C-alpha cells in the first residue's frame, strides 16, 4: 500500500489529550503551539521511506530528531510522540 505523505500533512490534527501525552512521553513542557510546530517540522522533514502503516496507524520515524509520531490512519489524529530507542 502506498502512503500519501501530502494527504497526511494536509489532514493531521490533534485532540486536547494529545498535548499532555506528548509532554509526558518526551518529558517536556511544550505549549500547544510548540508541540504543533515540532510535529509539523518532523512530518515535513521526514522522508517518505520512514513513513509506515501498520494496522490502523501511521508511524513516522525521524532519526535526526530521534522521534516517532503515531497518527491514526482513518482520522489523521496524532495519537502520540515517542523517543526512538537507540
């Protein structure tokens, strides 16, 4: 199955709960705007080869930022952001 990066970039969105989850997982204290800017930057900079779909989610791994973003493939909602374990 081909992943459409442009469709993901155009449609991804957030729920209120995800901001707290991002801060908890990354051990950070980002504002909503900072979280959104980080996710936008990582999604744009990540090459398509690092986008994968497993089950109902997209997983976008960016080694440069050491982050993996999980996005629901049906709603395009950001589910969580994790550090990549090295």
